[in-house]
C-alpha cells in the first residue's frame, strides 16, 4: 500500500496520497522499533548514535 500511494502521488500530485504515504512510513518505522527504544541509530560524523 505504501508503494502504491507513492506511485499514485508521483503520477497525480495528489496531496492525500502523499499524506497516506507518510503515515504508512511512520507506521513502518514505529513497527521496527523495539519497546523502550528512543529512535537512536543515525551515526554522526564521530560515529556515535544520535537521535533520529
């Protein structure tokens, strides 16, 4: 569904399709996070984890 909403948005420019895509993306990110995890994982130039 996420891929469909992105494809539909790119073809039509429909804002609702973009908002659906972003909502689905947020759900996918939150599903991959474990309980208690605070959104860390992106490395800064020094190699330390920083909040996303």
